[in-house]
């Protein structure tokens, strides 16, 4: 539970890592800063896309011939996030340069396996960016 004056949020997540992340998201949203909230939203959309892509790849549920399609879809998520950060003066936050590097890796990924391998890098970078958003 988080209680900060008027803010109260009760999570249903049992796993400590995910619970702490969820409470961090709630704290960022509670700041009431629209640009930070939108960056958080677009970061979560990008992370979700990668976290859904990676297990589908591991389960051999994807067609290798669709590499360009997946590169484009995942790159678009990251581009939208980075553009939103730039448009709102948040492109110098810790994690922004790493996101730009991940975008370049997505755009040049030679295989679906290379795309899937970026999932954890994005997850780690997301934690850095979330900590930055919370501190701004």
C-alpha cells in the first residue's frame, strides 16, 4: 500500500519485484505531470510489446519471414517514446541514450532472435528511466 496524503493505492501483485515496480509507476503518475505520465505510458507499451514478442519467439510461434514487420512494429514503439521525451524536454534523462541505442539495434536486428535478445536490455533501461522520471 502507498499512502501519501490523498494518494492511496493497493496493489494485488504478490511478486516483490513487480509490486515495487507497480508502486513506482503509481508514484510517478501521482506527481500529476502529464509529460512524465505519457513517457511512462509509452515506455510500458514498448516494454509490453517486447515482453510479448520474446516469449512468442521462444515458443517458436513466429515466422522468420516476418522480421521486417516485427522490426518496424517494435521500432515504432521506441520511436514514439523517444519523440515524446524529446518534445517534452525529457530526452536528457538517464536511460534516454540507452533507449536510442536499443532503437538502433532493433532497426538493424538481423534475426528474430536478435530482436528477442533486446527484451532484457529494454527492461533494465526501463528501470533506469523510471527512476529518472520519479526523481525529476
